[in-house]
C-alpha cells in the first residue's frame, strides 16, 4: 500500500495523473481516467501523422523468380527464357521480364521484336512487362525485383554467360534456377569435372560451387527450398552416342551438385527463324502464313515447361 501511495504522489507532481480527490468519504477511483492530450501533443500529431505503412498491411510479395543462368555462353538461355515467358503470358499469368546482360540484351531484343511483329501483322500478342536497369548494380536490381514481386506472379531473369556481382544477386534471389547445357563435355566443366574416357566424376565445377554456396539455409530465408534445374539443350539428333554420354555424366553430377535434370529444346531451324521476330510456334495459330505448326516441336516446349514444375495452375491446365 505504501508503494502505491508513493507512486500516485510522484506522478501527481509530474502532472501525468490528475490530483487525488478530496476526502469526501468515497473511495478514490483507480485506475484514474485517461488524461486528454495536451496542446503540444495535439500539435505534434497534426504535424507528424502516422505513416501509411503503419496503418495499412503491407502486401506480401507473391512473384516467383525464375533465373536462367550459366556461366558458359551460347547454351540457349535467352531462347529458353523467352519461350517460358511467352507460355506463361499465353496462360494468362502476369509476367515481368528482366535481362541482366546489358551488353547483349538478347531477351529484351526478342521481346521488342515481338511488339514490332504484333504491329506489323495486326495481331494481339500477349507479352510481359519489360523491366530495365539504368545501372547494373545490385541495389537497383533488388529494388526492381521487390516492386515486380508485388505486381506480378512470375519474374523471368536472363543472366549473362559470365560471373558478376549482379548475376550472383539474381541467383541468390531466385526461387527457380534453370541452367541449360549443350551436349559437350567442355560445357559440363562449369557443373562438374568428368573424365571423358573413363566417365569418372572428379569434382564440382565453378558454377555448381557458386549455386551450392548460395543455397545454404543461413544465407537466405525462403518460404520453400530453391529448385535448381539443368536442361540438356540444343541436342541435334535423338539417341546419339555423345548425347547419351553427356546425359550419363549429368546424372552422376546431379546428386552431388543438387539439381534436377530435365529435357530442353532441341536444335531446330524453326526456333532460329521465329526467335528474332519475337515469335513462338504457338503464335502461328494467328499467323499461319509464317509456317506450319510442327506438333513435335510444340510438344517439346510443353515437355520443358511441364518439367519445370512452376506454381501456375493456369499453365498446368494449358499444358494438359
């Protein structure tokens, strides 16, 4: 009781509590009624209102980031990224595209050509929102991706065929990494060293070590594990001896490096003819004058998209 009496007397002197009532026979109310805001507090509230981000809940990021990356160039990263991007757009998903390789901008050039083709042929071709980086630095990349993940369901990133800080940051922020490789043991050196004569696995390659480091749980808090996919791309014919040897080598590297092996796009003339115009085989339904549909090539694209296991119900319905 003495403690509470001292407590009340102290705060009464500081004018934070109203003075105790006079002894009238009735017990003093406790706790006391709240004190109205002073003129100074009211002035501060008017000058410094509560920030909007404290009043309204922040929209959680929903965008799934897919990064097409390999430190070896010429393996079909941009073409695979382009077909994935257009397939998601055709399925009705909201997609953003970002080309980190500012020297070539292969993906963005194909998307710009798609806009020109739509104007030239007078058709409506679905496409993504293109995100451009004014400067190739990590802070701008993070800011662009943070905003894109709020507005879009998928963000497609095409990384150049070399190591750089911005490429590492894009891989670090990815939910799915897609690494195309050619049927060459030289291209496999970035993933793992395989003796071409004996087929014995030696050690992991530089790119595999980079992804292994960025996949460590302590580096990033992810809602789900990172999915790393390696696709055997640009095969020239079915079942050749070299293709079989490369696939066997990839199957030996996969459990050590931690990636899944999926089929990619084969070497076809139709891909090379349509890609500079920003078109895919599925656009030939509206533009039959440009060529035949080629069901085998269409099924090849569907097989690649099916193997990526992207979190898109609309795309899964279109594939089925």
